[in-house]
C-alpha cells in the first residue's frame, strides 16, 4: 500500500535510489567545521558584493539583502569528512536573484568569506536554483558557528563549498582555486561521485 512512509522521510533520492552518497554516514546533530576562528560579521557591518570580470559590481548591505525575495529550502548536507545530515531546513536568497542582470561571460566563481576563507566552483553550479545565500536555519537566525549572519548553501557539492560568513563572489573567466582546493581537495567535489581529493 503506497503512501505510508512519506517519500521525503529519507531525504531526496539520487538517481541510484540512495539517500546517502558513497562512503557517507548519517548524523542527527549538526557538527561545526571551521578552518579558523569564527569571524565577527554582524548585520550592521555586513556587506555582500558580486564583482564581474568586466569590473561591474553590485553591493548589498543587510537591509538591501533582506529586502530581496527569500525562499525556504530543505536539503541534504554531505561533508567530505563523511558525515551527512538529511532534510536540513534553511531560508535564504537564491543566487539567481543576486546575479540577475549582471553582464558576464564568466564560467567560474570564487566565493569569498569574512575571515579569508575562499572556495571555487563553476558559475553554473551557483545558478538555476542550485545555491542560496542562507540567513536562517531551522526557523532561527543562522548562528555564528554555522556561518551567520549569512552563508552560501550549495548542497549538491561537498559542504566545504558552502562558504560560511560569505561576503562576496568574484565572477571569473579563469579558474582560481579556493582554500581547500589549493590544499588538495577536489576541484569540483561531487559527493555522488566521491570527488573528495584532487586525485579522485
Ligand atoms: N568561511 C568558512 N566557510 C566554511 C568553512 C570554513 O572553515 N570557513 N568550512 C567548510 C567546511 S569544510 C564544512 S564541512 C562546512 C561546515 O559547516 P558547518 O560548520 O555549518 O557544519 O563549512 C564550510 N564552509
Ligand atoms: Mo568539510
């Protein structure tokens, strides 16, 4: 008899019918992983900037950012250190909304955080409803240890791509590797292909 177990219960299924990418295990808590101290970024000083390869820039302060249309998203998180958390609930602004109308030929993005963390990905992986600037988690303001006031959320890639304390995105015609990518993590980081390290 269909419909007894909600299909959402185990999280969204990948094509293979699995909820968990290879090599991952489930956690119920929400681990904190930061490469350095938690930077002080507060709404009164927070700014977010997109810079295109042409030099065109857009900047939002907190009020302008929060005036943008926001959406609720429920997604699964997969960390390269092998924990996965299914069905996490966020509220944020789609990156599509921020990039809309910017003239660019860029194929690459370098994401910049307060505190100096960076991560890189193809620009198309930030667009088409795949990525958000998240400011709330589980119905509350995003806490500093999880990247508040705002973090990037790119759940289809390993979680190191989801930069906490995000402050900007550079749109680039050439690729520049970010913090973990320079240290030997995979350049793309698809959890379903187990792209953990650069040789994977
Ligand atoms: N700015 C910044 N963003 C970051 C990190 C970091 O050290 N600094 N760590 C990354 C890594 S490796 C992971 S697994 C996730 C962890 O997010 P969490 O602490 O909310 O679980 O944040 C990612 N984003
Ligand atoms: Mo990570």
